[in-house]
C-alpha cells in the first residue's frame, strides 16, 4: 500500500525505495512542502483583492443606479409640474413665458422638489440649476387627433424637461472619481393647464 512506501517498506521485497520527491522531503531538503500550516492565509491573500474589487464595484454600481433613478424621477416631477400650469404660459411654436417664473420654478422642482429658490438638492452634488432645461415643442392637431381641451386647436403644446447631472463617485473623496460621466434624463408631457 502507499503507506508502506511512505514508511520505507516495500511489501514485495522489504527493501527501502523512496521516489525522488519523497526522498527530498524525508531527508529535510524541503520540509516546508509537508507543512500545511498557513495555506488558508495564503489562499485568502490571493483571493481578497478580487473579493474587495467585487464588493466595492457592487456598491459603486448600486450608487450609480440610485442616482440615475433619482434624476429620472426628478425630471418626471418637473415635466408634470410644468404641464399643469396655465395654457397661457405656453404659445406655439416654441415659446414658454417666464413672466410667472415658470421656467425657474420648473428647474427648482426638478432639482430640489420645491418651487422656491434654494432648498436641498435631491442629490448631494446636484448644485447647479443650469443642468436642467425646459423646452416647448408643439404637436400638429389639424386632424383633431387630440380632443378635450385641445379640440379645435391646430397645435398642442408639449413641455420637455431635460437634466444632465455630473455623476460623482462614492470613492471620489479618496481619488477614484470620473469627471466625464453624466446622468441624463428627459421627460415630455402634454400641457394640460391648471
């Protein structure tokens, strides 16, 4: 059996025969090859960087998707707010009246969730209101495709709110950041009036 070979006995003729590698281990040339202590620590040292990279990458990706969701929801809220203003604030082909502060209020609703200037931004790095744009397009209604309040109108105003927000990495504070990554979202809503 193999155990007899390790002890130096050959069951067939009882002469000592060691394979070359066993001879080196047994005579003390490579005693570390038999020692298994610390193998778990070596394996952990080899696998730990990969596990850390996977963990921090997952956290960063989750943060990016969260920020993306916040910007998409904010743009929807801004477009919904603008669409509920009076029809007098919108005139086709592409004019939005800012006499009542409609554009500024829409930008504030999109960025902070409130109409007043100031407020806490929805994202900690979304400090600039110029990242939000409010535009108007008009849809042809000569065939009376849209009825209700639009019946008889030749054009139907559609407000569009767009935001381009620079993404800030969670790890930008320690030097792992990208300044070229933006989160972009837009939403279009028919103007329904107050």
